[in-house]
C-alpha cells in the first residue's frame, strides 16, 4: 500500500471510523456515509476497486467476509470506469441487507496513485 502522503480520497473517507486497530489504513463508513462518499468519488473522477463489509461485535468492528470488486475493463476510459465502479458500489451498499454494518471502500488512488 502506498504511504507517501495524503491521497485525494483520504479527505473523502476520513468521515468514517479509522481501522488502525485492525492494522489497516482505511476507514469504516456507515451506509449513509458510504453512499455520500461515492457521490464525491464520482465528482472527483476516482474509481472504486471494491470494498469490504464490517460488522460490530462486542463494540469492535470486524470483517464479516462479504465484499465486492470491480476491475477496469480492457480499453475502458477512466470516466466509464468511474461511472461503472461507483454504480456497482452504490448498488451493493444500498442493497446490503444488514442496515447496521459498515463499509470499507477501496478507491483507485489507493492502488494506482
């Protein structure tokens, strides 16, 4: 993982709860926070590689091993990937059955700075 300074997406995701206790440099967002973050990612032309779902157990956020993933397609423009990947993430998050869970979003600038 890149650690050379702040990423544009950090400002968007930092509204969530930090996951340092899991050894991760990510944030867990509520459904509402995650959906608002996706709007901002789309506006900033940042795609979404995927994400994970976390559940709170005994006051601690833990992976529940549900996730989604979206790869850029061959010859796909960045704008097309941003639209497709944010729509896939938005659909997954909005339709996830557990309304009390948290979402970790992995934007493209985490993997492709």
